[in-house]
C-alpha cells in the first residue's frame, strides 16, 4: 500500500534504479455486458468472475484464488491516515500535500473501506500539485505522488502480508470494471496500475494503463489485460526494467498521480463491478 512508504508519482522520479519519465499510453478497450465473452481478439471464450466484497471491502470467496481487501492511499496517509510521507519525509505542510475526503482515514489496521453502494468503491480528495522542497528546487515527485485506491490480490492479513498472486495458475488474463467521474483530461488522468513483486523490490515503475476522460461507453466494461503490448510501464526507467510477469501480481490500483502544472480535484471517482477475466 503506497500510504506506508514513499510512492511512485508523476512525470519524473529518482528512485531505486534511476529516473523515470511518463510514457504516454492509450485508453483501455470495451467488452460485452455478458458474463461470458464470445471468441474474438482474445482467442477463446472468456468468463467474468465477480470479485464481490463484504461491507468492509474484503473480497469474498471466489474460484480464482483472489484474497484481499480494498484500501485507499495518499502521499500524506500512513497506516492510520495523516500525516504521511509528504509531511514526515518531504517536510511539506499539510496544505501542500495530497488529501482524501472520502473514504475516511482508517482507525485500525487492516482498514475498512465503506461503500456508497455494495461493490462500489469511491475516492474523493485532491492530488496535490508537485512542487520543490525549496523555491525553485526540483519537483519532489517522491513525496508528492497523489491519491488512489485499490486492492491486494493475495493478502489475507493486511498490507504487511501482501504476497504475489499467480494469475496464470487460475487462467486469469485480465480484469474488467466500470469507472466513473475521472478528472478532466486537461487536469490529469487515472492510472490503472498492476504492481508486481519483482518491480516493487527492484524499485522499477509499475506496469499498467492510462485512463483519460472521456472513456468509451461511459466507462463501462473497461478491460485491462495482463499481457504486452496491452500493458506498458507508466514511466520509462534508467536501466533494464523487469518484464511484466502475471504470476507475480501484488494488486490492482487506481492512481490519480500528481503533476507539476496543477492540483487535481477528485470528486467521487468510483470503481464498481470489478471482475476477473478467466480464459476458458
């Protein structure tokens, strides 16, 4: 969970194996409303497995081996809310850091994620504008990296127990979801990130897709496939980044990343109907 450690943020970061710059990428595609997708570009029929949750956001039993819980994170949240890395490591004021107005800060760990309606997870707040630690200094992307939400895929005991999820073992080839209320494209975007254990420990950027408003089909039935060239690194890297390994997935995250040009208000960014795509 990014709220516990200095996270990866917008355009350029010096971290781990070198600096990273934003790599432009396109929107994800659409899918049918049916629970079984017909043969097409995927090569064979695909079944959608709903990842339903309880009232705390914990994923219920399913036949694709996903065990985890929804959570929110911010550059100024720690394990139990603010303050976080932005203030504690970056030395910025609360007003200069990103903030979340919903969901409320966790009061215990693992956190509970209240839902506006069952299975709908929403995020409101502000991804702060990236500034330097000193006037005229370089932008501090390491400590001001925005806000987001997501869920771990193999975590039965909170963030400390995050483990890799082997998607191919369950024939999972991607995820499908609905998403609404993206920020205006002129202000920012939403990054669907798929962190892997190898990239995490080696300090490289996450693989994923960039969503910009407006989305096709009103943001319904958005798909992200666990394959290249469908996935790209959201930042280029100095050095040789590890390939994307779907057997090494940690989580699925929806990240409003901070930028230097402006703050990004987030008003009810909601993800619902999250489903695993299983190739038959």
